C-alpha cells in the first residue's frame, strides 16, 4: 500500500492546536499523555521551561526559562513500525531548514538527529513512537533548540560543545523560532508522506556534517 494514499489524514497544520505551558517536566511527557487520549495529529505542546527535559538515552536536556524552544509535536504517519527511525531524520532535517531560514550559519546534521551550527550542538531531538502491531500508531517529536543562550547560560561542561542562535549571531525570539520550526516540519512531513520515509535518508545526507 502506498503511503501517498494516506496524505489527507493530516488535515490541520502542525501546531494546531498549540498548548502553551509556563512549565512542564517535559513537553514530550505532556503530549504522550494527550496522544493516548486521542489527540489529533498536529497537536503541539510548548513550555517556557522544563524541569526534567531529556534527550536520547535519557540524557538530561538543559532547559532554562526563556532561553530555548522546548516543543513537542504529535504525528500519526501511516508507516510501518520498521520506518519509525526515519522520524528522527525528519525532525533533524526540519530544524536544520528552520535554522537556515532564520539565518543561522554553518548548519549541519550529525547522525542521527543532532543539529549543529559551526560544529557545535544547537538542537536536540527526541522521538518517542508508539507502535500498534507492525505499524506506527503515533509519534511524539520532541525538539529542543538553543535560541537566546549566552555562553554563561550553559553548564560549564557544555560550554565548549554547545551553541545557540544568539551565539551564532542571530537575534530571534522564541516565537519566531517556533513558527519557523513548525513550518519546516510541516513541509518536510508532507514531502515524506508524498515520497515515502525512505526519501528522508537522501535528504539527510545532503545536509549532514
């Protein structure tokens, strides 16, 4: 069955509805609960700060208030479970595109889903799919972008390896970053629905470091 047959399932733009929270343990935690209650594809959660933000392999994601974009988006792709790994590529590609559109220089990707600017990490992605049998029931796409951080805003152990939009010379608001990321994610997702998840590997390679 061709995935293009399912493209009309995504009726609303990504980020509608948008749930804005002053604080969350993790935006992924909030959205996973909503997904289990039947939330529509495109539902997004954004928080001003996360008290237990995390990345891959449960590594903590530093989430200070007012400095970063802490965003989770719900997708329900009509793909087999074996293609769930492509969602990490989808998110990384979308964030890279958004940062390039915002003017961040030197944006590249590091396998599988780290986004770098000038060789330093500017974004992390956490994909949490829920599988039903051999298909993806839904996936929560967690995205953390360092937007307004100065060097002192990072823990000492991260200062040599992390960067932000501000440190890269780009002055943008958290709202501007959110709009750019959602728009890029929607565009990348629609293309992946049209062309199939395998198309993401070639696209990822084109911008990888």
